């Protein structure tokens, strides 16, 4: 997954941190304004959406895995992963 170490911008008005390599907002921060960490800011919505898409892609791929069987439900997969099945 393209989730990476968080960064934030020190530019005035920037209120979020970024942790996804494909976030266009993250990639548009000027190098001189980048700081490592979260900076006590909230996570960027674009990074959240990208991470959710990554998660769904992983689940979709897992649903076709022999361990889970073709078309297994998400609840069945979760039960197997957590050892409850």
C-alpha cells in the first residue's frame, strides 16, 4: 500500500497532514514547506479516500483467493482473518 511516513506543510492555512504517496495535495507541497510528522493536524481527506480505495482493492483481491473461496462475503473473510472461523 502506498501509505507512507506522514508529512505536513508549514505554509499558512494548511491544516492537514498527508500519508499517502499518491495524494496530489501532498505532492504539490513545496519542498521548503515540508515537515515530517503530523504536526498536530488532521489527516487529509484525499489521503483518507486513497487509503479506503486501497483497502477495498485488497478485499476484492482477497475474495478471489483460494483461502476465502470465490465470492466469499466480507464477514466470512473477516472471521477467517481473526481466527473466529
